[in-house]
């Protein structure tokens, strides 16, 4: 076999790690794949770590132990995160996006791959330490963001629906209170085999007003005896201040009391 040069090894390793964020790869895996000694692979990892740190492209860490190896996390620096959120907030503050009921048109934003990917990076970064084992969202607009968050966490995505599907088998159904003033009862369904008791769950959605739908997902996880380790959303409204769900984190805030009264204004939250 022809000897693989260092620049080629670095390219293969970086591609492999960046395409599988939060997944541990053993040194032996790279040794076999690249026909190199462990000491050589360790040196390559150190080069990649320094390059990623220098340019703010993520975090490369070595995990000790028998099941250890190297893991890439697509972390984002505060300056980069803030700049992205400010630019996104500016785009979403267009008065033409305002919908009846105090909602905002965001489908074009959440469906854009690069934007959804960055939103997923930012949300995943908030919950790495919580070690979620799956990501739960509600159909349909939150799916792109939740999928990217799940990808960054190396966790499966589970989608709650407004009604069960025959092709998903038996389902658990619950009623929950939706609407900012709690005047509306909705139904949520989730396939029985999609969540196991004791699993650690991160709930992700695109928009939170009163928090009723998110609390419904929390209640649903209670039916499965799963543990909710966090709730993250792209946008939360400033009002009502008291949400039905506790401890939710939002990247952006929709505030009706901006400089032009009656025109909703989107701003970055204080998380980043």
C-alpha cells in the first residue's frame, strides 16, 4: 500500500470527524483506515485541534479509557454566534413577516440548510453537558432545526404528530392546552416504540409563545417515563413572560414593544 502523506491523512480525518459530530472515533479506527501508527495519528489529532481552535471551527477532544478516542463538537464562539443571531434577527424583523395572532413567518429561514445547520449547532452547544439521547420535536416547522440539532448531538430525532399514523404502529395520545391564553385543546400522538423509559430527551422547536405545545411534549415524555434534560427554541415571544413550560432557552426574542410600537422586533437573547 502506498504511504499516505500527512496532508492527506489530515483531510480524511477532518472530513470523517466533521461529518459525525459528537461521535467518538477510536485511534485504532484511523490507524487501520490510514495505515499509520497510533503515535502518528495522535500527532495528526493535535495538529487538527490547534487549527480548529485557532480558526473557531469547533472543538476536538480526546476521550480517555477503553471506549475512548477522539470526538469533534461543532462549537461556536460567542462573537460568531452573536453575529449570526444579530443578522438573523434583522432578517426576521421585517414587518411583512408578522402573522395574525402574534406569530412570525420563518419557514424560509428554518428550511435553508446553512441557517438550520447553524441553529442546530447553537442549540446543541447549550446541551452537550446534558448528554441527551434523543431529540423530540412537534411537526412540522421545527423539524429542520431539530434534525440539525440531533445531527450535532449524534442523537436520533423523534417527531410528535397531531394524530397517529398507521405505519408507525401503536401510539400514545395526550391532550394539551395550546394558545397563549390557554383557550384551545389540542391532541399530540407519538409512536410507542419511539422512546424508551429512562432515555434523556432534548425538546426542540422553532417558536414558543405561551409554551403550551412544549409543555405538552414534556407531559408526553412523562407518559414514556423519559427524562427531559432541556427545552430549546429558535424564537420565544417576550409576552407572556410566564410560559407554561419551565426552563426553556431561546436563541431569539420576539418583542412587540420595540422602537416602533405595534411592529414586532426580533433581537438575540442573552444566551450568547
